[in-house]
């Protein structure tokens, strides 16, 4: 029995090492690439908003920043790009409500296949799309931004 144990342990260790090295080097964090909504900007770019995860996309800003309506994002995207930094695009807009006033909003887009840090990949011929959106000057947008228009 001791002879079997002496042979199995090194073989099992070698197998675990080989399996560990066989994992793809390009594997990044999980994120849902499915498009929730999209908009076209004035330059003809199609900007998707993907479901994403807790770091980017709909799942990020709908929770962290309390934005739960596609048209809230699509309005600023439908205009011109306000800031360009390589493949990073920033769109500014306003959200208005007669009872509560006006808020400035920012939508940040990555118009490239991969994020700047290379961790996320949208796939061949695709772009990452909306990374985040938020109301300027606050962590969470007020609930009224999610009310139907």
C-alpha cells in the first residue's frame, strides 16, 4: 500500500500542475456580453449597453448609481461625443424633472473590442460599449430618474 501512495502522490501533483497551466492565458473576469439596449451617436457609432457585471455595464451602474432606464443613457449618447481619449468616449447630458430640477449626467463608453486594461473582451467585431453612467456630484442618482417619462 505504501508503494501505491508513493507513486500516486507525485503523479497527482504533476497532473494538477499541468491542468493549472492549461487554463487559457486570456481568461478575464466573467461578464455578461449580452446587449441590454443600444443607441447610435451623431457620428454613426452603435453604442451597446451590455449586462456586464459589478465592474462595468448595466449590472454595475444600475446598482451602484441607481440608473435603471435605457433612455436615460441613450439621450446623451444620441448627441455628439463630448470628450474623446483614444477609444474612450464620454457623453454629457441633462436629466430634468419639473418637481426636482435638472441633473448633469455622464455616460462613459469604451469603443473598442477590449477594455483599456485588457481584462474584458467583447469578441471579434464587437465593442465593449457603456462602461458606466452616473449623475454628477453624487454616488447614486435620485429615484426620479427612473420614473417613466
